[in-house]
């Protein structure tokens, strides 16, 4: 009987996330390229810049909350994006 290696960094991109029945959100599977980038960073072959972009660039498209915009205006910053 084949054994499952749950600690493997290799993800299969053809797999799809299955909806959760427990009420907890399911996160999408990591693509192979991201797994490779993680391994390269942990091995010291890269500084992780591309990995950080892959993981967090979507946050840059989120709107700035009104409360933070007000705080920036109070501190004298006229353009919160720059």
C-alpha cells in the first residue's frame, strides 16, 4: 500500500480546493512555482523577493481604510499612496 508523504513541498497544481464542510475557510493549494520559490528561499538560493510578491501583491489592490486616510491627513501627508 503506498504511503502518503504529507510533509512534501511538492504541490500538484492540477488539484482543486474542496469546499469545507466544517465551516472553516479552505485556502487554495500552493502552486508548484510557489513551492519551488519557498524551497529556494529556505535553501538560501534567493532572497525571497519574488516569493513575497507572489504571496502579498494582491494586498496592494485593497483600498486604504477611511480611518487610516484620516490619520495620514492629520499627520500632514497629503497623498497616502506616495
